[in-house]
C-alpha cells in the first residue's frame, strides 16, 4: 500500500506541471493555431469568437463535427430550440401539435422570414430540407437522426405535417440541433456541393468569407425576422492550442472562448477583466472496451477495470474539479440520471474478480489522443490498473485515426467520449443499441435494445426515466464502456460582453449578445 500511495503522489505532482487541452469527444475537431487581430480596433462593433478548432463543415446537413455547431448558431435558425432549462422553445416553428398516436407533428411556421439570399421560408422549404436529409444518395449524417420520418406534407404556405412511421418521443429534441436547421433551397440548387463553402440560412448573421485555418467573417442580416442583433460583425478564429487560446482572451484579442483547458479554470476565474461561466454537463467521457477482443470477453475482467479506477481522483487531479464523475451516459443534471453512487476504487474486489475469472498477467492497449490532459489521465489509470495486476499500455493516436480504428474494430480500448444531447436518447441509442452506428464496443443485449425502444415511443417522461435507469444499471453491470466523467461547460468572455445565454448544449448563440 505504501508503494501504491507513493505512486499516486508522483502522478499527482506530475499532473500539476502539465498543461491540458480538453477532452476527446466522438465529434471531430481540427488542428489550427492562429493569433487574432485586436477586437478593440473594431470600436466594439465586432465580436471576435475563439474556437478550439477550425470548423470543417458549414453545411449542417453534412456536418459531423462538434465545433461546426458553434458557427451554425449564427448562420441558421432551427424549427425549435432549447433554453437554459433544457425546455423546447419555438423558433421558426412558432407552435406545433402532436397527434394522439404520436406519429404526426404539425408545425405552424413564422411568416415573413427570409433566407439570406432573399428566398422565402415556408412549408415548401421545410419539406425540401427534410427530403434533402433523408435522401440516401445525399448521405447526410442527419438521416440516422430522423430516419423515422415517413412523409412530409405541405398543408398550406405556413403549415407542414411531418409524419413518422412510429412514435418517437425525442423528435422535437432532435430538431433543436442540426436536423432542425433550415438551409436555403435556392442556394442548395444553385451551388450544389459548394454550398458547404457559401452557407445560406435564415439566422441573425449571414456568411461573408472564410479563410481556412485563419478566420471566418459574418455580418448582421439586416432583414432578420426577429429583432436585429446589437453587434454588427462576427469574426470566428480557430485556436487548437489551449494555451494560445487563453493568451488571446487575456490579451484582449478575443471577446469570448467556447472552450478552455481545465488547468486554466482558476486563473481565468480570478482575472478581474474576464467573466467565467460554468454550466452543468450533458455529455460524457470514458473508455470503449472492444468486446470482440479476447481480453475483454469475460464480464468479470471488464468489471475489475471499472471498479479499479478512482473517478474522484481523476476529477480532482487532472480536471481540477471541472468535471463530474460518471457512472452512466446520463449526467446528474438529466432527468434520466440513474440511482448509482460513484464508488471509490476497490482494489481488493477488482483482484478477486480477476482471480475468479482465472486471469493473471492481463495486458491490453489503450488508445488515447495525444493531448496533455489525455496523457495525464492515461498515466493515472495505468497506475490504478497496475495496482490490481493489470498492465495497460498507452498508444497515442490522432483523433481521425482513432475514429477509423473504432469503425473497423482495429483496437482494444479507446478513450473517446460524446458531446451530449438534450434528450437521453441522444446519449444512448446510437452507442449501445446492438445496431447503433456508434456502438464501437460491439455490445449486444436484447433487454437493453428493448428498453431503448420503449423509451423512444413512450411519451411520459417519468416512465421513460425508469427505462433509462434500468439501462444504466445493466451497463454498470456489464461494462461495455467505462464511464469516467461528465465535463462541465465553461465559457469565458470579456466583462463588457453581455447578453450571452449559457444553454447546457454548450453553443454560443450570438443573437442576443451585445457590448456594454
């Protein structure tokens, strides 16, 4: 025990001296570093946003990267949105009705809304957008999110029926993200594939120009259907290096950051010129265990790994308490959160499970992203597993390569998470259902599949919550994925930036922001 204690102390000391860059989520990020021009030169008429990566895709129907969504909030409107309390609120659809059988959603649309190219937004435009996402030849990542849409009918100019093949309770929540973003039919037909480089929406700001790995410029849409934003221009700059990102917000070259390294929380919190906001998490981070590999086929081995990890130590040492220890895909703030307490590491029980499984000298490789915080965490977990007799090798793998390995199954264990969705279905179905597109663990449990489907068709939230809690209990027992923590969302901005609404989906909504 004395040797173990010394080992943990050394890891903790090491962690305090290493800089961090953030968690790895299963929506890709880019790799760019850019220093910005001072926002003060723009007479407070330009908001300069610093992002953690360069958005790879400006078409919401093609997007699969988390960082893309930050730019979309300014360019596009959605049919419905979500507020700070995670309630569904009207946007382009000013009201809606759901049929008694839960299959038909009738949307009453706002009138007098224009796309940035002058095209009118109406029911025909909504039908065009759904047809585009559902077209198998188009290959939209959104298709899997709305694949229960059977038909879209135009009732009149500003009324549209979206008919599902079966009830789907998370449907409205799905439309608060990219599946609900409306693009201009005219621009899509005229630009084709180049629409990704010249996006046209109905949002508060319209696209002006973009230089990849450098900046993106947006300008206020003067014919915006709601109250025009107070800020005239938006400049978005990518900074893959967390240290460069923070340097630029401290120096005054940036007005707001979408993401910070956990190591910088206290420094930014104590800076008198900055405001640091914290929001409860909805996503999760952890480790995929490839159940097709011999090393993880025995459930007792997976359980031993799960209980050998001290989640509270990781949260404190690596993440400076900027995360919440996790036991399931559902964060404590979710109405689907399970009744499972975060356990302390149990070395003796883990050893007993391995002995019961007849396993000795167990060894496997964990693939992690080559970011400082990831390496800190990997090294701590390595020591924790070593204490129960498991040798975990660490392999540094770039994010894109890791996604390829997960897709092909060419890995043993991988440190990858998910940015989170407002409905618990978005944090579970695609990742643990037998046929889920992101079920990288190759996990299959008919009972879990059945519970997930029941939760999708049930309209009563309390009943849905019970289904998800049953799912969480099973996942904790069978451990296809080791849930480690839920990252809190932090936004830092200059003190003169006002009007920011910190919604738990972590998006920067610019429409209501202004300078004081």
